[in-house]
């Protein structure tokens, strides 16, 4: 179990964070501290893996607690959950190596994404002695996609990353012009059947939007690239 300390001066917010945490498997709450001094008692006497930390606290600030943890090289990770949104505080927190930064108010799904991503990273780094580049890339890209709110997908059986890259490049060259399966097949010199499988997948993950046109003969599917959803492809390419 990943042992968590919540550091939050507002009892209501602390309770919400506690309930959110209880909804996600793999975590055990060590305690709730309502000031930095209370948090130091936990940190110096308990085994803690992760701190959910507010910046604005009575007396010493959350940034001061973060500095204390880093100066003493304690093996504790920190996720900031705070109303502090000014660039200086964000930069300071990032320089101190926070795992994530949630700005209040936030939705449960964003909290869940941050905590779940941390759990995956924690388990990977604690269950094996060595990692390769693929492990690191998957961990970082998955984290980036989750923190941006983009869902994380995997390629269906039979599709390859290299071909997907070719197809996506061809689609991006089309810009905002609707295109057909035949147009991409001609552009990439890949069979129409294969292109159809990639376009179907891209439609399913909402990178493409399909419209059907009716004229003489059978209906024709036309696709439009949804560039706004490009980040969904981050962990696939």
C-alpha cells in the first residue's frame, strides 16, 4: 500500500481529499495534518510515500514543508492541491520536483488521474531493479496524457505504430479538407482495406469525425481531422 499524508488546513477540503483517496485502490491514509508543524510530526515519525499538500497554510507555508522534505532528502513524493495558481509558486513547486499540481477547484476525475498515474509510477519503480527506455517513455507519456485530461489508448491488434504515423502524417497534410479512405490510400500507397482499419480506429478515439454523403451509387464516408484531439495520440506515436 502507498502511505499518504494529507496536509490541508481547511477541514472540509481535507475531508473531500480523504474521500476521494478512499475511492482509489492501493492507498492507505496515514493521517491528516492541518498545519506544517503537525505535518512535520508525521514526516519525522511515520513512513510516508506521498503527501497531498496545500500551499496556503497557517504559519509556515506548504512550499516551506516541500523545501524541508527536499533538503533532508526524504524519500517522499508530493502532489500539490492548492488554490495557488501564480506562475512563481508553480515554478518553485516544479523545481522542487512535485509529482503533480492540482489547482482548486478540481473534478474527481483529475484527482483520480493524478493519483492513478502516481500509483503506476510508484509500482513500476518499486517492483523492479532496472528500467529500460520503453518503460520510461510509457510512464512519462502516460502521465502527460492523463494530466492533460486526454484518455490513454493502445493500438488494436494488427495495427502498427509505424503505419499509424504514416497515416496520421497524411491526414495532417489534408488540413481542414474532408477526405476519403481512397484519398489517404493513394497518398500513402497503402491498401484501401488497411487504411480503413486505421481510420476506423482514429474515429473511435475521436481524432477523426466521420460524415456520410449520399449521391449516385453507394454512400461515401468522408473524414475530418479533429486537431484539437491530437494529444490523444501522444502515447501511440
